[in-house]
C-alpha cells in the first residue's frame, strides 16, 4: 500500500496530463477488480447451487468429509500464498490460476455449509448479502469519511471475534451464537468499506497499487463471503 496523491485538475487553463493518466490507470484497476470479483461470485454461486439442488452432490459430500478437509487445507494454503507473497500474486498467469483454484475450493466449502440449511434460508441470505454489499460499496464510493486508516482497529476486532468464537464453541448457547454472528457481520461489513476505499485510492490516505488487482479482488471476495456466512448463521439461528 502507498499514499495516493490527490487527483489534480486544471491549472492556468491546461489539464494536468499526469493526473489524468493516473486517474485512468485507477479506473482501469477498479474495472479489472470488479470483473474478477463478478466471476468469483458466479463460480461460488454455481457451486452453492450444486449442493442445494443436486441431491447426489449433497449426499456424496456428506458421506465423504475428507473432501471438505482437503478443500479447507487447499484454500488456507493458497490464501497464505496470495496474502504473503507479493511476487506470486503479481505474476501472470500463476496469480489467476491460484485465485481460480481458491475460488473453486471456497465455493465447495460454502456449498457444504449451505447444504445444512434450507433452500429458502440460503436464498434469503444471498439476497440480504447482495443488498448489503451493494449499499456498502455505494457508501464507500460516496462518503467523505476515510476508512483506510482503520486497518489496525479492524484487525483487533477480528482477533476479539476469534476469541469470542472459541467462547461460543465452549458454551454452545443460541443467544451467544446469535450475538457472535451479528458482530461478525458488522465487522466484515466495515472491512468491505475499508477494502473498497483501499481500491479506490484518490484522496484516501492509503491505497493499493494497480498491480495488486488480484489482492484487491481477493479482499473484497472474502469480505462478501464472510458477510454471507454470518447472515446465513443468523437466519438459521433465528428459525431454530
């Protein structure tokens, strides 16, 4: 990440060519990120639909838990590589290959999770997540508040959330689980605004380099997926 200079305008009747070029690069970067994100969501939605509407896939997954474990391990390993190895995630086409494998594995994991819920619950969670993600994205583009300075605070909140999750596993309380899921949805909603503004750049204090389109798409994808998981959990708990 780096600090972005403010986008320049006109000076003495002449347009600032450097600022225009920088703005064009940033807009191209944003379009590329959202194109990748759209494909990721399509693949994930297709995988979830397989587990919801194809009984053979659902039954096979339930009877073969090793597939879930393998998918989880592969997802975690690729996530670590993409997050911690800048040279790898900037190298084409290995970055796209890794992101594709990660998305398929993540879609498989979400499919196995969704198979434990009713179809209407999953569809309701998808609809709510779509509305929330769209509203937060518009907010991130329009608001004058700079969320890029909140990275450290959000990280602390995630650590607290993880500790709270272990507490929920120990006590197995429905109300406690509902509170946990609600807090998780709020934290990753804030992360969605944070990561969107990192991608936008401009007058925000911190921004991502245009070379980091894979990393930007990965961040937004994980934010949306986590929001979906927590909303699905809230819906499932509310109907128990």
